[in-house]
């Protein structure tokens, strides 16, 4: 009976150890895949820019948004091109803040037969999880001089 208990313990320990190693390898594989996706996305953006005949501008890592923790609040600041045709919409659902930025640009094109206008609309939506102890009922936001600022008070 004791030998069976020891065998069961050894088998259980062996299975638990294998699953732990598998979990670690799985996590490493997930991050590797994410890096591959980011690389692919950058290459695709470069090709699209080349196809459209525009200069490719790599996103600056400082554009990555995150909340800055302060003494009694969390603050998010992001520089957004200040354009009269820039529209920003914020929504908060299930502790996920969505920032939707729409930029509408109109270009006048002169041809031999007359004038036409080309309208380009660019839209991006960025979802962000609120920090765990941020009070979602205290959201304050402003957009001045090209800077979007969103503040949440901390729960105590």
C-alpha cells in the first residue's frame, strides 16, 4: 500500500512538473507570436504606404498609451494632431476605456477640366483597461492644444 502511494505521488509530481514546463513554453510561444504579428503589421503598413505613394512613418513607442499613477489619481495624456477636423469620442464599458479618433482631411485637386475635392477619413480605436483601483465614475477629460488628457480618481 505504501509503495502504491509513493508511485502515485511520483506520477503526480511528474505530471505537475511537465504541465508547469509546458505552461512556461506556451507563454514564451505566445510572446514570440505577438512579436511576429507586430513585425508583420509594420511590414504591411510599409507596403500600403508605398502602394499609396505616401511616406511611411513608423509609430513611435512613446505613442503607446498607459495610465500614469499619481498620488490620488490615474492620468492618461496623449498628443493628438490638433486639427479642426479631428473628432475624439470616449466610451467606458465594463472598465474598458475606448478612445476613438477620427480625422477628416479634404484636399483640393486642380485638373485641366476643373477642380475636384478628395476627402480622406482616418479612424483609430484604442481600448484600454482601467487600473484596478480607478474609480470609473470620476472620469474627467479634456482636449486642448493637441493634448488629450483623461483622469480617474483612485478608490480608497
